[in-house]
C-alpha cells in the first residue's frame, strides 16, 4: 500500500455488509486498503493497525454511540463514519456530539457512503443529504440544523462562502442566508465570534 493510500476499517456484524462495502470501495476508490471486523472489540484488539477511517454501525454493535465512538477515536486515532439502518434523530445527535466525521443511512445511495469516507479522510464532515436539511440538533438553548452546523464547521476550517457553496452544491446566497441564521441563533456579531461560541459549546470541532 502506498503511504498516501486510504486504510479503511469496516465494523459490522453482518458479513454481507462488510463484503459489500469492501467491493464498493475497491471499485470506487482505487488503491484503498480495506480491513474488517465483526465487532468493536475485535477492531480495538487489532492495535497494530491504525485505519484512516472507521465505518461502523453502532446499533448492530449494541453499544452506546458516544462511548463507542470515543473509544475508537482514542484507541485507533481514526475518523469515524456511522453507517446505520436504525438511527433516528437521537442517534444522529449523539454521533455528532461524539465527534464523528460522517453519518450515512444504509438505505442511501452507495455514492453517499463513498463521499462520507472521502470527506472523513480529508478531515471534513459529511451527513446524509436526506437528513441534513430536516434533523435538528438541540444544544442547550441553541438550536442548529445539521446543514447549519456543517456550514459553520467549514467556515471554522477557513473556507470562504463561495467554496462552501461549491462543496455543498448550494448557491452563495443560500450559504449567506444560513450564515445569517447561524449568527442570530448563536447571538454572534461576526462569523469568527460564531465559530468561537460553537467550539466552546461543542457544536463543532
């Protein structure tokens, strides 16, 4: 494997799911190396491997998502993508709070999982488009949609409005509208202040 190639760990209790993801990634991401494990315990036991990205279904693992993601991040030092068929708003909120880089449902198009893994590999953030405009996260008395949180994370990473719009497939005016609403919700006067407030309150990293 080349030094810059992606090492991806798939954790799922269904062999057909692991094999399917492996086939998808090997077809869509040439040069990828895929390893898999049936359980989080088996994944954590392979301490000699430090995958770039871990794809896991917390519900099939029978684990609390915040605890599971935290342990995986500490032990493997990997970006985490949740790939689940059972998650609702609460699982999404808990997963984002735990610091995952991606969240995709199993009934989504295959390319969504590929995009999530690519984003995680680059240190970016991806949420299933079917969820990003509808699910609301509540953090104390501050409420941001997942899309607003995604935009704020990109702004925190130094991206300009035009770049954010291009990345998300939105118009620059739509991104500006989201930004204005973010400022209002966080009671911030500037984007820099909004980013600082969001980091302090755990809304973004």
